[in-house]
C-alpha cells in the first residue's frame, strides 16, 4: 500500500495524536497527574452567578442560543446547561430556559429534569420554566426580552450560537441588573457580548467548557492533546516564517511530504 504524495507527514501526525489522546485518557482514568487547564473566568463565574440567584431569591435565565442540534455551539451549550441545572437544583434555585428551536426544546427540558432528579429534588422541577418561545429569530428575541423584564433574573447565561439578537439580550440583562455570562464562537457577535456582559467565553473556550466543568477523563484527555497540537502548529508557523525569510525551506519540505 502506497501513501499518497503529500500525506505522509499528516499520517504520522494523526498517529501521534491518537496515541497521545489514548495515553492522556488512560492517565485521567487512573487519577494520575495531568497538565492543568488554564482558568476560564467565565466558567469560574458560573457558581458565583448561581449563588447570586440563590441569595437574592431570583431565578437564573439560560439561553442555549438560536442554533439547532447540528450546530456544535448548541451541543456545547447543552453540556453547560447540565452543570448549571444541577447546581440550581442543589441550591433550590429556579432556572428559566428559553428555546428557539423545537428540536432543542425537549432536550433542554430533559436535561433540567434529569438534573433535579439526580439531586433527589424532582418535586422542585417546574416544566413551565423550560419554555419554547418561537422559531422566528426576532419573535424569540422579543419573548426573551419580555421574560427578562417580568421575571427579573439575577443571572443571565447566554451560551451557544447567537446572531443579531445578541446585543438585545445583553442590553436587557444589564437593565434587569443580572450578572451576565455569555459565550459564542460567532466572531461577529463576540464584541457585543464583551461590551455588555460581565464575563465572556471567546471562541474555543465554549467548546472546552464541558471538559473544564465535568473533568470527564475522555474530554480532558482530548482537550489537552488538542492544545498541544495547536501549540505545535503555532511553533511551526513562527519557525517556518523565520526560516523562509532566510531562504531555508527544509521545514516546509518535511511538512509537505
């Protein structure tokens, strides 16, 4: 069997990556020491937000964005919702989840219900607090705005895929006096969240959230090796740029094999 020209280095890198992931997952499962994940202020603040709602006796509002289940940002938001719902159940704090997509709605309802069940407080679960608003983007935005004004949540968590409604949500949350944590990988909406929210998850921080919050071995091992891969790629770009400046092409030749 012959490896296609230009794919040799990619194959070697893939094999090294897979081996590294298996090793890291194995170490995590055995409780062995792993490289520390750097602290993400937005994720660290989740407990602060939930505590604030508990102390003030006001609900927490959570929006998983306006993307469907085929959007990776929505899946990341659902993992964060699981953590937030469990903490809210633990401290008897009301959580309001607003949904735009009909397929996402029953998933969020089940996640919240399961969280209360795991904490032995299924009687505290309120199905009416997990709400489907509308499939229309701005009808959904209007519905969430009304809920924010009426319910006056002490914390507003916006994580997932957001578009033009992002600043609307953030402004209303600020007016309501909520502690706001937002996160999206849509780069054109990040500036609005940074300007109007207390904490913001930027880009890949959203995807790393489930590993950061749950410390699940498979997720931890994968995220650590991914970071190593990014550092290696960045180092290659810097070194390659310097070498090419002096007409030295050996690194490019190796990577191109």
